[in-house]
């Protein structure tokens, strides 16, 4: 069973100095995507901490924060079964004590896409992740490729500040129909969900084309957009092909090139991405 811990001091009592520690930061409402991160962390570390903290500073829209699903009791059961040693559920005042006044503002990987659509979002993410890393002091921290720009931002944060942690990116887990698992999917009606499937369909057509040797970025985007147009309720915010480090748009494909997308259906904003060309480590 995983121990529930609410303070850095409590973590100190559970974690052994001699053991390697893996941290999986989450906002709860756990699903099989989160579980895959926890399982990978359990394979690669002697102890695993899963943090569950719905971070208010990364929600630029208060109603989005209110709507975010919360299910701590279920999450605790899920984490216990997955082989984590501790669940870190700090109170907001533990993360942001009275008088807190520091924000980490990155430039580069966070500038475009989600950064442009959600001002302040990545500053909130970078700040809370730094605090969580300082509380837990893990050897490795695990993040999903599902949130590919977030992973790029955390990698830049680690590089820029020489944070003493290894950042591990984990593959996206999808439902059988291709939709990437997300805590936000519960908000989709069956009709919305059916339309949302145009997202993975477009991405996988682009990936297949790229694998066949079509490296023409404009042509690949046209193929993807044609599929998205078949889902009229889907409001596409962006579909782009970018390099994997700073997420700059590409004119020709490079190793690690990614197709990234954000689209809104009803009230729900979904993001997804696929790799188009195999990467060396980035
Ligand atoms: P969240 O609770 O949504 O902030 O996600 C916590 C972590 O789980 C992040 O590193 C996400 O990228 C990762 N994650 C979310 N969904 C998936 C998925 N479908 N597959 C793999 N990782 C995921």
C-alpha cells in the first residue's frame, strides 16, 4: 500500500536516502496513461512517489480549474495497486506558503502553441514542477509525451537550471479507438467523442505518409487538415509540424519531428501529437 504524505517532512520519513526515487507528478483523475508512468518509474527506481496536486497557477481560466475532475479516493486505490510507495497530496499552502512570490518564466520551448493559447500556463507548470522536485528530490521524474510541449518545457527547465534530476518522457497511452487518454475525456458526450476521433486519425495518416517517405511538410499538413474538416464540430486551434526541442515549425522534416494539434469540441480542449520521424534522444 502506498503511504499518503502531505508535507516535505512526511516525505523524508518515507523515502530512504540510499534508494533511487522516481517522481510522477499528476493532477489526479488517474487513468491508464498515468499508470504507465507509475509502472515505468517502479521498474527504474527503488521507490516511487506519485504527486497529486491540482495546481491553480497553471489554469489561466478559473472555470477550467473548477471543472477539472477530482477523485482522490479512487486515485489513492489506483496508485496503491500500481506499485508506488507514496502519494504526495500537499495542500495549496504547502506548495505556495503565505508570502510566496516566485514564478519561473521560460523563453523558448514555451513560446508558441499551448504557451500562446494559455498565457501563464507554462510558468505555472515550471514553477510547480520545480517546487515538487525540491520537495521530493527524486533521481528521475516521469512525464507523458501526450503533453509534448510540457515535456519540452520541463526538459528545458532541467537544462537551464541544471536541476539534479533525469527527465524521462513516456509514450502516449491511447484508447482502443485511438483517442489519447486524458482526464478531460470524461467531459465528452458520445457524439463529441466520435468527432474527436478525427484528431488521432489525422495524426496517424500524417505519420503513415511520413513513414512512406513523404517529407513534404505542407503536403502532410494538407492531408491532416482534410481529415479534420470531416469533423465539423471540431474547432482546430492549431495543427503544426515542429522540431522536438523548442517546437519551432519546420519546413523539412528532421529526426524527432512531431505533428502537434489542439482542438476544442464543445467545452473540452484536447491536445495530441505523434512523432513523424524517429528521433535520436533530444
Ligand atoms: P495530468 O494529471 O494530466 O497533469 O498528467 C500527469 C502526467 O501524466 C503528465 O506527465 C502527462 O503528460 C501524463 N499523461 C497524461 N495522459 C497521458 C497519456 N494518455 N499517456 C501517457 N501519459 C499521459
